[in-house]
């Protein structure tokens, strides 16, 4: 039962964070922004947000710093949208999984 709740919260966070970033003034710095995965702690105090982006003017490291500095804005907006008492603290991480997959594909093609 508790796992189902965390899964629903993760899905809601994933959807609402992506919508907020794409529709806010953060969009200019983030380019095409996609939330790939959200991992919320069991006590709902923290959430790790894994994202990827295309055509962002900032590098991945700069973008992580930018999003973590502005996570309070996202958290404040989510507090009005989500039906939970307390929105978890958001920590953003760049998800380089797709780049690793592409590199492996390139290596396999070269063989």
C-alpha cells in the first residue's frame, strides 16, 4: 500500500515538474526539458529528480546548479497542484543514461 502511494507521488511529481519548467520562465535556460525519473524517499521529505535536456544554452553541470537554485520555485508551485500535505525537497540530477546507450550503440556498430 505504501509503495503504491510513493509510485503515484513519483508519477505526479514527474509530470508536474516537467509541465512547470516548460511553462515558466525557467524554460529559456532549460531548452527542451524532460523529467526521466523521480525517486522519493519513504518519508516523503526528499525527492531526487533525474532529467535530460536538448538544446539548452547551459551545460549539464550549469543546468543542475541552476535547477537546484530554483527548486524552491518549483516546489512552491507544486504545493498548489499536488494533493499532499508537504511537497518533498527537490534535488536535481542530470540523467546521462541516453548518452551512454548511444555510445554503446556506436561501439557495437564499429565492431
